[in-house]
């Protein structure tokens, strides 16, 4: 990413220290250092403020980075989509069926294996979230949306809508109902045998 060098060049050109820039940006000096050394990428709101403080457009700040961001988003989306489809649609249903059969026959090794498989599936879900944060995917998505002309208010609404507690509760409830339906189906089939 080029933004680190761009920030540093503009800061030095304007004779601003990292400390002074951090005060104007309402962040720590370490944050400025991390941006300049490409350890982290500024969030969208920070980019907008940074462009004002350094008297440059957001486009000039991220020049050359937009293509890289889009590529990282695409690569991430493809990997997550493949992994999500694999676990959600291929593994979870057989795991639930095997767990129900094991429970029905009180087959302890089957119960243990099924529960381990559920933990592995959960682990990969958590790992995907960490990868998303590690590579600033959400920040890149917001920047790409901003560059397409979406306003900060629209982007903030989208970000906040993903954090709403009731949405997570709905997803968990739907997953629970699907698991119950599968369990009832398996028990009905086994009861008919």
C-alpha cells in the first residue's frame, strides 16, 4: 500500500511532526506511525479528516491503493464464500444428522465426533472474522464505497446495521429452528424404522 509513504511525504512537506498530526487527527502518535509504516490502514473517517488536515483529496491519499483494496476484497470474498458454503451447506447438515443418530442410539463416540465437528466449524467462522479484521477488509470496503460516491452517512448506516443485536438473535434463532427441524426429521425417520 502506498498511503504510508504518501502521509509521511505530505506531513514532512508541511513540516508537521507525527505528534502534531496525531493531535489534529485525535489519534495517538503510534497510530500515525502505524499508518506511515503500513502496519495499519486509516479508517474512512480518518482518511477524510487526514485529507483536510494535509490539504489533499482522499483520492490523492489513496492513489494506487484502490486497486489493491478491491483485489484484497475480491480474494477475501472468494475464500470466505467457498469456506462458508463448504461448512454451512456441506458439513453442518451431515454433522447434525450424525449427532442426532448418535443421540438416538446413545452412541458416545458419534456424539463426541459430532460435537468436535461443530467446534471445528465454529473455529473456522471465528478465524474468518479475524482474517477480515487483520487485513482491514471492512475498512477497504468502506473506502471503495466512498470512492463510488456513497456518503459517510450511508456507509455508517450499513456498518451499524451489521452490528444490531436483534439481527444476530434472528440468525441464531433461524439456525436453531433449522437444527430442530433436522433433528425432528431424523427422529421421525428413525422412529419409523
